[in-house]
C-alpha cells in the first residue's frame, strides 16, 4: 500500500488471506441453498410456497452477481463495478 485508504492494497491483503476462495465458496453456497429451497418447495404439500419457484431464478441470478463481486472485480461480465 502506497497511500492511505488505498482499496487495492486492502484487496491484495484480503486475497492473501483467501478472499478469492471466499468468492467461490459464496457462489457454491448460493447454489446449494437455492437448490435446497427448490427441492423443499417441490416436496412440500403447502401450495403457498410454490410461489417461491417463480422467484428463484431471479434470486439466484442476483445472489450469484453479488457473490461474484466479493473480491471487488467484475468477473461476471455484467459491466457493473462491485459497488453497484
């Protein structure tokens, strides 16, 4: 780090502590949890929770975008910086 409050220095430090692994782990966790939700909704006899199936693709896409931005980079190619 060359300047006070330099974000790139913080990101480098976090990467050395495994931040890039955290991003991958978060993406895997998102997929696993939402797959579990989908399976549970399909097995449930309650028809009210079936509405969740309509939202799951959108929730999954948005959650994966957030996970992709953990390291501060736009790895998913959506053109948005991590802060958005």
